[in-house]
C-alpha cells in the first residue's frame, strides 16, 4: 500500500470554502478515479494543540502503480482546478509514503 499525502497551508479567508470544496467535490473526484481505496482529511495541530490553518489529506492506494497512474493521468487536471479556485491562498506540499505496517 502507498499513501499519497497532500498537506495544505490555507489563508484564513478561504479555509471554510476550501473545507467544503474538499469534502464535497475534490476528495470525491479523487476517489472517482478508482485509483485510491480511501481518503482521510486531517487537521494539522502544533505541539501546543493550536490549529494552524493546515490540513493533510491522505489517499490510500493499493500499489505504487496505482499512484503512478494517478500522477500521469489525473494529477495535472485536478491540481489545476485547485489552483484556479484558490490560487496562492491554498499552498500544497505532496509526499508519497510506503506503508510498512498497518495495524488496527
């Protein structure tokens, strides 16, 4: 399994619109590619427990090949939609993580 993690730093003026858009449009569109099994939207907290206007979305892909297919076939158009809607008010940082162990 592979986790595609996208962390956003948001301008406070777009935060509520971004959250609504993520939950109702963007995440469902990502899952509709059928390349990810699930998605989790998380709020990033500092060591003091303060909320910082940062969020992470973690998409779980069954394999690196699924992630590579997403990156080559879908990522450009979906990133463009985010950029057109929020511009510099929603800055993203992306990482790929390989799941070494998953326990419940």
